[in-house]
C-alpha cells in the first residue's frame, strides 16, 4: 500500500489541466490560460477534428493519464466516445477525468463515465 504522505506529496505536484477536444473548446480553454508546453515541447492539449487519427487521440490520452503534473483531464464527450473503451476502463483518482459538452455536440448524461460510476456506487 502506498504511503499516504508520499501520495499526498505526489498529488500536490499536479497543477495542470489537460484538454482533448474540438477547436472551439481547446481555444477557449487556452485563452483562459490552461495551456502549457514543457521543455520537451510537449503540450497539455490536443485539438481533435475529423482528420485526427484515432491512434493520436489514444496516445495523447495515455500520455495525459501517465503525466505526473496533470490534475484534471477535460475531454469533449463526442471525442470520449471515440475512445470509450479506454475511458470506461480508466479507474485512477488522479488525474481526474471529466467529459464536457462542445458547442456542436450536446451533453448526454447516459454516456458520461463518471456519472455511470456514481450510479453504480449508489445502486441506481
């Protein structure tokens, strides 16, 4: 079992938001100041359009969940649908994963992985 003090210290270093989404969503969040590019030129965001390869989305999601400085991953729900298997099997507390709507794709609570987990917890 992990030492609670070391886990708390590790989570204290998680200061970034990461974004995987359409151009409008990512642009809005970058304008709000969430963008970051590290010394290896690795960014904390991915703009997804109809030409973005599924492999690119999967690799970006994997790199975000393995990152030690990301606290929250925001992903457009319609993009999350493309990697639903990965999303549904994700069980870590950090980084937290939140599915968000986009301008062109309404939010569907029946598809939200976090809401599904909460419903299972309460036996609904």
